[in-house]
């Protein structure tokens, strides 16, 4: 059974660039052997990540994320069974939302900034879909 999980979190104090690189490297090392694909979006101190894969693998990874010292204020935005993956070709795609046109964020949020803690899961997924359509997702591996 395949599932898609979307969560948001805030980064702990520290160098955001180092934290993002650490998460991306860990994803590239871990995800292929567990059949996990997805996208990590970030800006300033906020993360939003979509994970896809088998239910057990995704649930296990999410339980690790909840205890990961790089994250705080972790919130589950969406969790659903899926018939097919959207991000099958990516161990982990990446989008720096600090570099995205604020008008795109404004389409899905009250303010032109990423604050997934105040967005619905469906709106957050719609934002990620638009980022894919506009080629804003990088680091596809």
C-alpha cells in the first residue's frame, strides 16, 4: 500500500543551509533502499516535506522526524493512501521558497510567505504542484 505524507516543521537554531544539506544527504542515503520519494521545501526557518512510499516505511520515517533534533513544531498536514506516486523519479527534490516569486505563495496563503502551520494540507500540496509545474523544484536525484 502506497501513502503520501505531508508535514511542516521549523528548523532549530543553526545554519539553515547546513541543516538542509544534512537532510538532503540523509534522504539520498536512506530513501532509495526504503522505496521513499518526495520533495523538501524550505524558506528561512520553515520546512515542508512530502514523503511517498510504503505505509510502514513512511510511518517509520515520520516517527524519526518527530524525534529529529533538527526539527521543532512538527505538524502533520496531510496523510493519504495513493494509487500512484507523484514524485517517483526523485529520491528527494528540493525547493528554496525564499527564491520563489511571492505572488505564487500569495495564491495559497494569506501572506506572501511560507507558513504551512497556517495553511491547509490541500493548499500546501497545491503549492507544491505549482512549484513542480513552474520548474521550481531542484536537486532532483
